[in-house]
C-alpha cells in the first residue's frame, strides 16, 4: 500500500450534490485509497452488489485501458472510478453502451465548464487531437438482466507515468491543460454520475439508437478520412460516417458503406 496522503472522495458530499441534481438515492459510493482495478473489483462483486454501486479509487495498481494497456492512476492526477448498473434483458441489448457513456461524460464535463470535449469510437475521450480519458466496459449476464461495469478514467493533470504511452494512438492531455482550475474531484464525480444515470435510463428504454444523434454531435472524426487497423496493418480506408443504431462504426469505403463492431480494430485518422 502507498504511504502517500489520501485525497479520498467524500461519498457524503457527492451524495448531497446528487440530491441537488435530482438523482439522489441511485448510487452507493465506496471510496478506497488503493485497489488493483475498480473494474476488476466490481466485476468480482457483480452478482451480489446492488445496481448503482460505485467504486472510486485514489490509486489503481493494475488499472486497464483499451486493448489491455496499463492505466496507472494517482489522486492528484486523475479521477478513476467504476459503476455497476443492471439493465433489463440480455447482453445483446447493451451494444453501443460505451458510446452512450461517452455522451454522458461530455455532458458532465460541459457542466463543469470544460467545453469542446469530443469522442472517438468506441471508448476514447478527446480534446483536440489528444486523449483526455477513456471508458472500459465489462459485462456479465444473469438473473434475467445484464450487468455492466462501466469504468471511466480522466486525466486531471499529466502524471509522470500514465501507462504505456509509447504505443498509444494519441498523445495524452489533461483538464489542467484545458481549463485554469480543474473541477473539484467530488463535484466532477457527482456531475458524471448524474449524467450517467440519465443516459442509463435512456439507454435502457431505447438502446444506443436513442442517443445516436447526441453521439454524432460530439464525434471527433465524423466525416473525416480514417484507416481501420488490425494488428498494426491497414485493413480498410474510407470516410467515417459515424455509428449505426447498434453502435457499429460506419465507414464509407470504395466498396460502399461498411460496418465494424470488432474491438480488435483500431481507428486512425488518415
């Protein structure tokens, strides 16, 4: 365990802010100084923990980003947390959830005075051409519902080590580079949870189709030339046409409009 001072989230303060946002009572917030990975811990508890359980950690020692990359979190530099949420129906109804979560993140940051944040399919949070954060979703079925563990990591300041940046597709950025004073972590978490609750409710009713236009409005590469890479090799090239109603990436190539759902494919600007 680390000997560094804790900057723990205050669940009572966050809950008070959520009451003022009219979404109080939907979340059970647990704050810890350190854990391996908030997603990993919640996945282990997914069958028993109530929907709305939130785990936020000062530090993650085995945090994970996209395609298994390491995400090392420290309290002065980041906000990292996971939310467990139960959705009616099977796992097939959760297609496009990571995109919907991105909409909630953009809305929450805008409410905190951080405008201009954009999204990259399927789970990157961008500012300009740099990565501000990411989303990692893991799923578990059972009991007539699908349970999603939604992990979100945001850079508040750029730490000395944010993971294997040498192989990352995009350079990192942080809220401190965008606004003079990054929002307080408690306020930021409360705004994120409030917007997540609203998006989860809409998603449960309408799927990603109900949030598709909102996602297109903050899609960084809408209408831009892109390349689809698999294992480092260019697989397809074309114009990014956004996302389909189920969250599939749409690329207009020489052969027509093509869909991509594979998380193994990496999207790059041409």
